C-alpha cells in the first residue's frame, strides 16, 4: 500500500504490518499503542492457535505417552492436555518446530524436522492471508479503530508474491531496520540462547552440508541441536536482511529501529511513519 504522508495521517482506520527479525522491537512498539484503539494481530499466535494447534497438542501428547504414569491417565481420559499459548508466550510453536539433530539432546531426525518446517510454512502463509478478515473482525465485532499485524520474522522467507501483495493491499508495510550494533546484539542473544527457527529448505540444506563438513559430522543424527542453531543464526540473519529491505522497497517503507525505540506513544509512531513516507517517496 502506497500513499502520501497526508493521506496516511488522515487515514481513518489505519492497518499496518510490521516486519523485522525477532528482537528488533516490533512487539514492544505494538504494545505502546493504545489497546482500546489498536487490534494487535500476532502472526505467530494465529499459527499456533489455528493452523498448528492440533499438531502442537499431538506432539505434546506423544511425549506424554512415553511416561507410563501419564500414558495410563491419558488412555483412560482421566486427564487432558492443552496449551496455554498467548501473544506473549509462543513457546508451544517453538517446541513444535524444534531443532534438527541428536534425538538424545532433544533434536529431530531431518525428515521429521523438514516435515514440521513445511507445516509451519503453510501455516504462516495462511495466517498472513487471514489479515484482511481480521481487519474486518477487529472493526465489526470488537470495535477497534486501527489494526497492527505483528508479522513473524520468517515472513520474508515465504517467497510468495501473493502473500506480500495481499498484505500490501490491506495494510501499510513497515520494515524496522536495525543498526549493525543492534544486529550484533540480536545475534549474540540468539547464539547464547538458541531457539527453534524456520528455514527455507534450500538454505537449510546448504547450511547443514557446510556445518557437517566444517565440524566433521557424517550425518545429522549426531549433530548437537543447539550447536547448529548457534552456528547458523548469523548466516540466517544476514540472509534475511536484504529480503526485508526488498519487501519494503517494493511494497512499503523503512523505519530506523533506533528511532522506533524512542517512540513513546501513538502520535510519535504516526509522525515517524509520515516522515518516512515523505523521505522515501521522493
């Protein structure tokens, strides 16, 4: 969606998609907007509750069935298992994605890992295509004036022009661009606490091959899962930055993460976007 700064400021019912890596400040920014006016749509939450909800619970049940005490209770319907997912707690999605590598260290076989990656891909596509429906629901059911889509960090990996065109049709796409110093902070944090991630299959295959060659592994079964994630994250991060920028250049606008961090309220955010529109429309 393209518009002038004046059109943006006068837009009566604003709909915005935020793009950036996790840690760039998307959710922090969204939480600074008045909750009574802005509907906060989390792509990851939609993925976990709607499109991967059953698969997530099945995975938890599968683990529970390995414990004889829990197995008996589940088989007799004496207990049930649910997840307590929220926008602020998306751990069930991460637990389902998991990491590739040694089963004894919590890793998955490569085939199962890739299967879950594909499920996540289709779930993320579906969650982004739901945005227009939720814009309508936010207004017509809940009475929210404005809408913000806190998109997952892997949206840039989807390679689906239909999804991007859909988001651009219904929302103003904003990319939060981090500085080199901020990038290093995100990388250091991710390496010290490796979390499950989504990878394009071509990227995954290339990086696994290089990692195994560099560390003398002959198969994925013996890879320590955390070691691979820590090793690959800087490469994944570097590969995503130009993808975000390309999306912003074609469909939206770019904001500096340092300036975003200084946003104190809704008015600050609106003015920051208006200024970016003026500067990037020349």
